[in-house]
C-alpha cells in the first residue's frame, strides 16, 4: 500500500546520503567545518563536484570569500562529531577545537583537510548559483588524497571502512559487509 509522501521533506526519501565534512577558511586562515548531505559528482573532465549550501550558513560566506573548500569523507565511528558540525555554527564556536579533529595542510589549496577522513577532494570554487533556497557551489577538484589501505583498485573496501550516511532527523547509518561484484 502506498501513502502520500511529505512534500516538506521530499529529500528524506532520497536518503541515505553520505554525510561529508567540508572544511573552509575565513580570511584570517581559521578553519570552519560544515556537515553536508546534499552533494554530488557533476563532471569527469573537468573533475567537478557540487555541494548545496543554504546562503545563511557561515560556511557559505567563507567559501564565497576564499573560493576554495575541501570535501572530507569520514567514517561512521566519528558520527558524533559529524552530527556536531551539522548542528553548530562556526559563527558562534570553533568546531575544530570542539571536535579535536586533526587538520593537515592540503597540497594544492590553502584550506586544510581533516586527517581522520579516508578521502579528500581539494576544490577551487568553479561557480556558484542560487537555486531555490540553497546555493549550488561547484568545486573543481585540484587534488585528491585517499587512505591507501581502504581502497582496492580505487574501490572502497566496505570491510575496512564504514562510511557515515545520513537518513534524516538526528539519525545515521552505515554499510553492511554485503558486496556484489559483477
Ligand atoms: C547530517 C547533516 C547534513 C547536512 N547537510 C546540509 C547540506 O547539505 N546543506 C546545508 O546547507 N546544510 C546542511 N546541514 C546543516 C549545516 O551543517 C548546519 O546548519 C551547520 O551548523 C552550518 O554550519 P556553519 O554555520 O558553521 O556553516 C546538514 C546538517 C546535518 C546534521
């Protein structure tokens, strides 16, 4: 039996989506972290990655100013910190200090990565479009770093790493060990 879905939360029906942490910097070089579930690859050549950020977020202002950001893919075991970064604003607190994440310099841009992540996209802002109540920020990926031991031929080994997925509300899930390879 089908029932009517909730239009206010239409995007919940597309979940789970991986909850990534995006690092960005203010003009003085202080790093902020925002949790993002609305993100997607857009183009292979050039390599472009898109994130949807509401203009009211502090990170939106920072990325608009510095024109760069890092997409950090984090494991499920750090989901409490992922949730924290998605429920507090860098306008009020220093999320790096509160989460005790380890920042490491990126190779091609000024914004650092979160070392606890298992993959990192260093992005330069390619374009920004306001679409509805969010801005779609597209980053050109300038450099990628991955944790060697969790990928086999660039495919994530789900026995070695459990990514963090957001299912809506205050809830998260992760992958099982199931893997079909054809
Ligand atoms: C799991 C999760 C996913 C989120 N995804 C997004 C998103 O895709 N886009 C967005 O604008 N905000 C998203 N948010 C909300 C921001 O992360 C949140 O408002 C954050 O406090 C903004 O931080 P800032 O003000 O320091 O930029 C998400 C929050 C959570 C908990």
